[in-house]
């Protein structure tokens, strides 16, 4: 069995457990049609997207039960709040801080591995919330850890070296399909950046500020500052080894713009280059306040993206884009 097939199998198993927990197994095929093959896929949706999804299911002739509608909304809430897949901390604990009663856990697959290797005696120590960044044992968190991080966690949990080696070998199957962010890609060409410098990641590129949008800190953004009546343009080259199936993100004006911009505001567009130049996406509207935000998701088939922001009349602050390559 190849690493890829093991990865797909683990993602499928995780999704099946997720759907079963919220009694929405029948909606699984419909979610897959929308490109959502793992629970984390719901993180990028909004409440209105869930309502639209349920409406589409009904319009396709599918009779959806009230319990399934409620389950879908509960599932969405659990992913958005980050509560699914974590261990619940029991208030009745012993002096070591461990639960004195069996804990309820959304990570049954992790417990299954311990049982498979006959290492159940480590369960409470491994599930100690203090060892997990997310506050509870999570198979998803394991999948994003490096080998050294996994080993450190098991060592802190008191797992003996021989037993650690067994678990680490088993954990190798759980390798997350991490998103690739445009801000991490090679900047191929900066045609015009306006004021300041190109902001990448969490940096705004102006006055030492960090990128924020709608009160939320942005960690994988691209910031540009067009001058009046001009455009900012930067070109990124995406590694050809990345076989992405979609390209998604959102665009907005940074929160440092406190009031409405003068003139029309800013318009965003994205071009892609392969055999030729083609318009990939355009906001089709001018954005003039930091409360406005436009999201997009398009098919990713080429390897070079040209990001352009046109600023029409008047002064303004940084304009922020947040992009993610996905699989």
C-alpha cells in the first residue's frame, strides 16, 4: 500500500467517523461533490454556504430530514469552533490532573491505534490536554506534527522508548494534506508595488503593521498599497510539484483603513499564466471599506499567478489578499 493510498484511506475513515457522529452520512456524497472530502473542508465555508448546500440537496430531489439539517449545522459549528476531534476534559480529576473517569473523546481512531499495539495503558497520559496545543488529543493535530514533535509529545506522556518507536512508525501514516499558501510561494516579478514594500504572510509591508481583516489576524496574506489612479501587480510562480485542484482565498482592505476610502476604492483581479494569459477571477466591484470582503474559489491548472490591485482616485491604506492552494 503506497503512502498516498494510506493517506486517502485515513482521510476517508476520518470523514466517515465525522459524518456518523452528526448523523449526516447521507449527505456525504453531496459534500464530496462540493469538493469537501474531509471535515476540515467545512472550515472555509460560512453559515449561508451551509444553508445553500442544504437547499441544493433538496432541489436535487433528496428528502432531507430535520435531524439531518440540524446535524449538518452542528457539524459546521464544531469545525468552525475547533471542538471536533478533541478530548473533553472531565472535571473529576486525580492529583496528576488526569481524569478519574473514562473520558469521552472524538479521537477514537487514536485510541484504536493504542489498542492495536496493546499500549492502552498510556491512553490517559497521552490524552492529557496539557500536551496538546489545541487543548485536547486530536488525530488531526498528530497529522500536522513533525516526527520530532510527535516524539516529544510521547516522551512527555511517559511512553517508553520501545513503545514510542512503535507508535511513531504507526503515526507515519497520518500525514496531513497541508494547504499551500501563495504567500509562501516564489515571488517571480513585482511589476508595481505602490507605497512601502510587498507584504507577505502576517506582515502588512507598511509602517511595521500586521495584517488584520475584520478584526482577524491574517497569517498567510499578500499586502499591497496602490497609489491613486494606479495599479499594484505582483507575479508568483507555483511549484510544479504541487498538484493543486483548486485555488481559493479572499480579498479585502486592511483594518488599518479606518474610514471609507476616497474615490471608488480598490478593485482586485487575479490572472493565471500557462500557455497564455487569462483572467482567473475579478471582484467585479470596488471595495472601499475594511468591512467589505470578497471570497473566491477557482480551478487551479496553471503554475503562475498574477495578482493585480487597481486603486482609483484618493489615498488609502494597504489592501490585503489571503490565498490558499488546496488539494
